[in-house]
């Protein structure tokens, strides 16, 4: 991310990383991107839980919720609205791909300005494209928000300008997986559906928030393989991540969608939930 | 790699990299690993050609053979035997996955001690395993030696100790692709066969050297999908990369192989070729 305001590397204010860090050499690490509002990192526990799960999948030592939460608050407290990125790597050392016997992981927390997306995108919806770049299928890495992100970089390079706001990605077998930076949901015949993340894709924190809200609202939700034709026939379509929260999709290629009632209800519930969480934290 | 003796970052002696470098954030870059003997980087032109091709695949600006060759010689000249790694990234900048409009690529050249593999491995052959970790299939990235190397890291973490020297990897459909750090060849009924690198895997420089030597020796060579049962039934089996050159495989799991005549001939031709190249360079 451009415009890093401030960063902590293993607790010290720094802007650089050792050349031999395995994050740089091999993408041997994980990360998460957190929205900070009113100086409070939103859904922090969920982000830390996900980091811990992702570390376990890669046998990466996890530094612990305590130190990450403390540093997250230290860094984001100075800025009322920003984006906080937490990145964990296996640290330096190990010859070749072989992991060091006793890794000293690197933890990087960095603070960035909130992206300047026009606010009306949340209300009026976005224009999307179907990316040519596909996601390779590998259950070994599926779900993990790891540092191997070339597929997303190539997909995002397929368009320029501000007319397209997100690209949707299929796997190499042609099933819908996610957006380049978001998860995707659709409504069809009263059921909320989102792609299974068991073969590729990122299990986003906002995706799990939306799942929780759907259950709370007694809305049927299914994780499934979703085809392109199903995508085009959806009644409602939206994408989510922790920075944008929820963007309704108004157009995908030449197909248009209404911003429907379930989309509006979920977007509103997310906003409420964030407000409630903020009140709870401020009272503690 | 551990034990980096010396490094140049964009031509300057440095040991660290900006936190916001896209190589660190996304693995948005490529690399190559070069053996240096008698102070001369071996097969340098082939390595630079491959870097240039890989950059083109990722739309990464290539710095040019001239500057890389000059810096490679500057760095490796001080050390008669070492490993030289050249790593190119899309540099800093770009918000999220979106590439900067005018990227300023980062080039890193680093010098490392030669790994201390026992010399008898070259002669007597190695013990290998079949890795559980599979390679995802994605033609978009196939062949490129890019910085997204988590699959290799996970495969290499499946064993410890010095009894196993390399692990062979299959793709998610069960076809043989490569070793964790090498390409693989087998002889069967007088034909040399190596996996196609069109769906995943790295098109190694030593792989192309061996192909050239096979053609020169009028040895039939085929790139093909190779199954596990074919692997187990091979008459000869060997792996290659630019640092190890060629290691015969003596054992894969519980199956044993002879170090055969074609393997020995190719190993010897590689040594001769490197010697000839050295003489040519020294005469210039």
C-alpha cells in the first residue's frame, strides 16, 4: 500500500525490512487489513483469530493476540480514520525453501490513509468486470490470506481508471471464487449464496461477519460452487471486505442488477454492528 | 537464503528493503539463482534471458541485461565460489493490488555461500521423497520463477535431516511437475522425458541446458505429462538446478534406481560445458 503513515516492525518504528526476510524472498507469511474508525480497529478479535488460524495452517509461530492488539491500538490510536495492516512472516533465515529450525517471525503493523472511494458506491452500487486472470486450485492454501498474491495483482492490472470498481475472479475450472480484493455474495430466489473457499480464495473477515448477520436474520445462506450463468442470473449481487464494508454490484460486464432489499439490510446491519462494537469498546 | 555476504539494492550496498515494496507485500516479482565458479556467474546470459521473459509475463519493467550483468560481475567477482541471487520486484507504490502507473522496479543482487551439499551426491545419487504438498494448476503463472513460493516452502517443510535430499512434487491432478528446488528428468526405453511446465512449475535454466545437451547428443527428449507409476518405472531418474547441476536419484520413497549411463553422460557434459564457457569468458 502506498502512503504508509507509520509502521512498527517487531515493535520498533521502522520503514524497512531485512532483505533475507522470507516474506520478501518467498511470500512466506500472512496478513490482514483492518479498518480503523474513531481510532478503534474494527473487528480486531476476528482479524487476530483469522491471523492465528492462517499461521497454524502454515506452521508459522503466532505472536499472540496480546502483543498484536497492543501494537494495533498503539499505532491506530493516533489516527481516527485509517487502514491498519498486520503482516506476519517466518522471519529471516533458513537456506533455500527449508524453514529455519527456530524461526524468529517478523511482525509488521502499518497504518495507511483510508482509500478515497466515493461514498455513493456504498449506496448506489459499483460496476464490475469478470477478470481473465483465473485462480489456481490448491486446497493446501485455500482460505489463507497469505503473501502469495500474484494472481490478484495480475487480475487487478486488467483495467485502469475509475469506471470499474472491482473485478470478479473465477477458478481455473470456471467457478466464481471472489473479487480481487473482496468476497462476493448473491441472492437468488430468497437464498443468500457465496462461493465455497475450499479450493482457492480468501476467507475474508467481513465474509464471516455477513454470514453471522445472515444467520441472525434467519436468512438461508449457502456456500456453494457458483457458475458464471448463475452469477448473471442473480437477483442481487454484492461484494464485501473490511475497508469497503459492503458494495452492492449494479453492473457486471453488460448485465445490470438492482440494489435489492437484502443487500440494503445487510449493509445497514454492518454499520450498526460496527457502531455497537465501538460503544462497547468505549465503555470498557 | 541465510548468510547473505553482500547485496546491492538498485546498485547500492544495502541489507534492507522498503516495507512497502510489492515484493514483500504481494510477492510481486521474479528471481533467479546463479552458481558462481572461479568468480564467474555461470550461464549468466541464460539467467538474464529468463528474467527478461518472466518480467514480460508479469508486465514488470526489465532493467536490461547490461546493468544486471555489470552488477552481477561486481558482486560475484570478490568471491570465487558462491551463489548469486538476482531478484526483481515491481518496487514500491500502488494502492492495494493495483500496480503503480509508472513503477520503479527494485533490483536486488545478493551473494551467498555455496550450500555445503556433500560432493558424493553428484556421483552416488540422492534419496528423494514424494511430497504431500501439491502444486496448484494455473497456466497464468506456469514456468515463471516468481516470488510466490509458499507451495515449495510447505513441501520442503515435510522432512528434516540430511537423509532426504529433495522432494518431488505433483500437481493437484497427480502429474509429476518438479522437485521443490529442481527440475526432474527420467529415462525410459531410451527416451529422455521431463514434465511439461505449461500448467505449473518453474522452467529452470539448467533444465534448458539439459534439453540443449540432449539435442546435441541426438537423444530423443519429450516434454510430457508424467504419472507417478511412470516415475516409479523409470530406468534412470535425475534432478537438476544451476547450483547442484545434476543429481542422480538413487531412491524415491522405497523404490531404488541405478545411476545410469545417460545420467552420467549428461552430468559430465554439464561440467564440460561450464568449463568451456569459463575458458571462453576468460579469453575475452
